[in-house]
């Protein structure tokens, strides 16, 4: 395993006098580049599933239902996140249709993932004859925890960190 040092940059917090230099965006494992963003998102998903299972078990529910639901929800949420991104970037993708399925170059939108996850929950609960409200009420904890952890993926990907400011916690990316 080696770090991909070709795609490095710095992140600075000037008012805290912190500078994180030469931070790679990915590492290579058996010749495949793996983005830290993806690893953090995957960790967020696993932590979310663990929290939901813990909550389900402690409230007397069958946590296996949530593991099954998560398998469907994760797959279709990734697809939904990509479809949402492509739909709102259609000017580009209509001219480059072969890139629509290339998520390795970026392009997922959480809104599409959440919409797909809710639709999967509706279908899953209907098929399994479960209460949508009960399943959604428990599963939302995993969504929230996954989103919290996933935001750190945005940090390492150097995106979605907000506007530039001169406040105490100001973060800057060199241009």
C-alpha cells in the first residue's frame, strides 16, 4: 500500500496557525487507487448500520431486518445519488453519455441518495408487511450518523466545506 502523492495539496486554518501539507486524496492498494473519501463514506455507512442495529436490538426489534434493509438501501441510494447528480448536470452528461456510470470521477448527490433510500424503505416495508414509520424512525439514526461521518470525507476530498471566511475556524485551500 502506498499513498498517491501525485494528487496532494494543503489545507490551512490560518487563524489557528494550522497547516496540513501534502495531504493525499487517495492511496493505492494492489494497483487500485482508493479515495479516502470513499473509505470514510463506507465507514459512515457501517457505523450507521451498527447504530441502527444497536437501537433496534435495545428496543426489542429484529436487527436483522435492518441489515437486510441496509443492503438494498445502500445499493439503490448510490444509484439514486448518481442519477440525481447526472440529472442536474445533464448539459454535460448529454454530451458525454459514456461517463454517466463513471462514479470514480466524482458526482454523487446526497439528496438523490436520501430520496432513493426512502423509496427503498417504502417498498421494503410494504413487501415485508412492516410499519414504515417504525422502520424509518429507527433507520434515520444511521442516516444521520453516516452523514456526520461522511462530511469528513468531503473534508479530505477538499469540497463542500463552505464559503471562505476570516473567522476563527476559517479553512483555506491554496489555489
